[in-house]
């Protein structure tokens, strides 16, 4: 748990937080930015984020030897053998090395990320086996089912009283919104995506992802 995570001028009781669910593949730079935005939202709105793994390799039907498989297989192995709570910290370690750190997605990055969060280095072997692919596919399907297969990562699910969770792809944004700006974006995203019958709002990206 990040130091000061629940400190806010709006609330004191962590039990009052709404838990939202985020599905990410560490390979995606846009999902990385969205995940960092949600950490900012946690500081200014009464929410907490539970991380899950989805797979661009599965979504795009990549061959078993595609490098996209490695990191998500390690995440799936970690979840199955060490617990779901560790996905947040391991994803964050991987994403920091892949995106700001520009270390690539290979074995060295995986080994270093595992070391960053104090996990068994033996988990790195999962990158080269399909042992945890069934669990990975279940997690992927759970995240994607409500939004369909025409989108990628990130996917967010937000619980609603007396209704199915609100599920949507995105937002895709750069640079990372900070502080109250992050909170205002969260408010707007919920307002738009919570509108009955709303499906899409999009414009062409004209800049590369910024990780600062």
C-alpha cells in the first residue's frame, strides 16, 4: 500500500472507498498512463483500484512465442500462486521499467521487476510456459466480456448500486492528469460512460504517450 494513499481532504475512512477494477497489459503505454491516473484519482476521490491482467497476445491471437506473452504469464502465475493483491505492485514495477525506463519486455525486465517487489525470482520461468494460460484467459475474459472485443487495454469496471457494473475502455490520455485535474476527469468519465446508450467518443491521437 502506497504511503499516504488514503489521505484526502474529503474522507478519512478507507471503508467508505469504492473499489474499481482495472484490466491492463504491461506492454501498453496508454494503459500505463491510465493506471497512473487512477492512482492520482485515489488521492482526491473515494476510490481504490484493484488491478487485473488482460492480454494483448490473447486479444490479437499472437503465436505462443510472441514476446507479448512473457510478462502477462508472469503476472498470471503471481496471481495464482501468491495472490491477486500482488498484481498491482508487480504490474507497477514492470510498467515503470518498460515505459519510463525503456527496458523492453524481456527476461531481464521481468527478473528485475520481481526483485523490485521482493517476489520469488523463480516466477520468471512462467514466461516460457503455458502452465498459467488458462488462468490468464479467465482473467482476460472477465475484463473484456462486458465491453466486447473491439477494444484493447485499459478496461475499467465500476460498481453501481442495483445495476450491472459500469464497464468501459479507456480513457486514453497523455500526459498523466494530476491532483484535482485527475479527479475532474474521473467525474467526467463516469458521467459520460454512465449515460444509457452511450458507446463512443473519440478523436485521432496527435501525440505520443508522456510518462512524466
